[in-house]
């Protein structure tokens, strides 16, 4: 699909002189980062993003818009180089209809952290960025206050997970684990029946200072795997090899979200119910039904921006075990010292198992388009906890320069 999109963009540019006015811009971002980890590891990477964008028609009423983002990066710690296509698409504006095709980022969901409604795009957990994927999308703006959105995602792209050791459960008496194989990654194949799709209805409400709501339905795959471990017998009685298996759940998600402004406070909330193919919780290799609710409030106190968040999650128990519950809270603060220097900090705390993450950040603009950033993250919690599964007390510190043009 990306090749087709680039060809369409070229055709639009080539035909723009016939009866349309075209606008085109080019830019980019160059980033270099260096980091240290409390375990002794050294982090280092560079990334370059080349950006193209433009539109056809008049500025007041464009007939089409297009964008292309080509990303490349080098990880010095692993010696790997990666070249990927970022958000790259073309959109045609046809009266009340907007039609888009390409590598898209679909911005569903209302909250900034711990959301559960936005399931279309996978996430790169090493950089905390969402990944653009091939999508066909149509939006029908059938009134001034309401619209209906539909999308198709023909392929599957998993989330990028950090390197971690899969925890092998303690075996029963008489069984000894003598080794562990590399995980079997059962990613969905590109087949017609694996096509993912979604529908979303949104409307503005003429109440308070401003309010809107959306209801959505998503049918597709979960981008993070459900891990299990199989025990493979060896030639010696009582000794087994651990075989991790990564499966991706086929899910149906009903979502509801809202945004409300009350004087100086903005309230965002979203809730979802996820249906899987294991409604009774009898297959450990398939995740179970789950419910999530998150509410977020934003305001400013003097010059400090504050965001508070509360998240609740429930999941059906596995094979007769009790259902699991989780409650998390988060607080984000930001402050601009001047027009060059800004500070922020985010703290996420599990109220269920005591694990958490604290992440302060500092950004300083050296010159137009050139900025220095440093951030840190502190992870704490017991082994197997929700926010620190490894159980290791970990600190990361990163320093970076960013050049935008």
C-alpha cells in the first residue's frame, strides 16, 4: 500500500497545474540521544525523519491533502539500523465525505495515559510512540455537530516491546525446568478474514462551555501478545524445557468517550469493554474479557499545568481463578520557566500492588529549531507487579539534541 500512496501523491502533484493550486512543504527532524541505565547498560541512538506535506485547491477549501514521513534510525547499543515509513497518506475532500488511504495514525480515545479505546495503532514501547499502519478511512460529516467514521486495516503490525525476560511460573513438585527456548511468536497472517475494522460516531453537545462524546466499535487483533509457557519433556524423567508462546488475541471492543469543559477544568473520560474468544476463561493462551474506565482532569494553577488521572481495570479470571482488578493513578505537571526552558514530570502509581513510574523532563531551546532535552525514569515495584514486572529497581537517564527544519 505505501508504494501506491506515493504514486498517487506524485500524480496529484503532476496534475496540479491543470486546474488546481498546489502547496508543498518539506522539513525534517534529526535526533541524537545518549542514556545510562542503573543496570550498567549504555543507550545511544540517532533518528532522522524526513517530512513532506501539501494540499491541492484553495486554502479555504482544499480538495486534497497529502503527507509523507520517512523515518530512519540507528541504535548504537544493538548495532541495528531501521528504516520505516511513518504517517504517509492522501486525503480527498468530497463535500461531506473525507476519504483517506495510507499509513495512518487514528486518534481515538480521550485520555493521555492508560487509555483503552484507541486500539487501531500499535505502540513502540521503547520510544512511547504510536506506529502508523496501512488504513483505509472514510469520514461522513453529515451535520455541523456529528460525524461517522469507518476504517479498514488490512494487515497486522504488532507493538514494539522492550527486551524482557518472560517470567516462567514455578513448576509443581517433581518437575524441574532445565532450559528455555526462544519464544514462538504466533503473529496473524495477512488474510482477508484477518482484516481489522472499526466504526466511530462522534457528536458535539450544546451543554456547559463545550462537550462532545463518541461511541466506537473495533474488531481486530490486540497488538500486544498474551504470553504463556509450555513445558516440553526431555529424555530425563521430571525435567522439562520451558517454551514461551506469544499469541495475539482476536478482540471486539466497545468504547465510549467524552470531553467536557467546566470553567477552568477540562474533564476527559473513556470506558471500554473488550470481548475475546475465551469468554469462560478456560484457555490460558487467550486473554479474557476485560473492562476499563479512565477519567482525567486538566487545569492550571498559576503558571503550572496539572493533569490528574484515575484508571480502573477488571479482567475475568483464568481457569476458575478469581477475577483480577487494578487501580492506577497518575499526576502530570508542566511549567515553562521562560520562552526557552520548560519542565515537566509524570508519576504513575498502582494503587493495587504498589508499583510505579516517576519520569521528570527538562527541555531547553538553544536556537530556532535546535533544542536540548533530558529525561529520566524511575521504576519500582515487586516482581510481577503491573508497572514493574521485572521487580528490579531501575533508573534510566537520557540526554538528547533535536534539530528541526
